[in-house]
C-alpha cells in the first residue's frame, strides 16, 4: 500500500484498523440503539441552554431523499427548538450531517471533530463558536483536545 506515492509505514495487518481519535466524543444525547432525531435535537438544545452566551444553531440531517432541519436558539438558560422554515435571521453555526453519522455522534460513538475531519460533518458560520459548542458538549471523562 502506498500513501501519496511513498510506501506505507504502517505494519502489515493494520491496514483495516481505524486510527484512534484523540478527540473527545459528546456526552451521549441518545442511548445506544435509539434513533429518534427529535429527541437528539431536544436533548442537544437542553445541553446548550447552559451556555454562557446566546447561540443560534441550524441543524440539517440528511436521510436518503429526506431532509430534517431545525433551528435551535439556546444559551443563558434559554432553549428553543423549532423546525426550520424560511428563516430571515442567519444562524451563528450551521451543521449538515447524514442521519447515520448524526446518530453515532449523538450516542457518543463518534467525535464531531473526527466526523468533520473525515468529511462526514459539514460546519458553516462561526467556526470558533462551533468549537466552543463541541467543548461544552464533550464527555468530561475524556480529555478535550482542540483540533487547532
């Protein structure tokens, strides 16, 4: 196997093993096996209500030909979730993700940074705020490592 024309330095037998991630997963927003998107968004909103500032988050989950989209307005003890319609206000952070990836993140099985780095999670808007949100939501039992 080669990497960019150079021979791979990984020992044989490790080609299919996933690389360990140094990034913390989120505190689980769903129990393993649960798949209710509305519950994930409700739990996410409740967690974000504890932020020390206001945030407007646009979440779009792609499931086959369907798109599920919500607007969350959270922080300073406030938590509001509604289905996304034509919005006049721009979100601070926009997240686009496939259903399977969203569930893995919500169940604490996949770090949002790992999903982002591998192209399975798209983030727009204020990326510094997005990093703060992930840090706020990260599992405290795993050390938080900033991606940059």
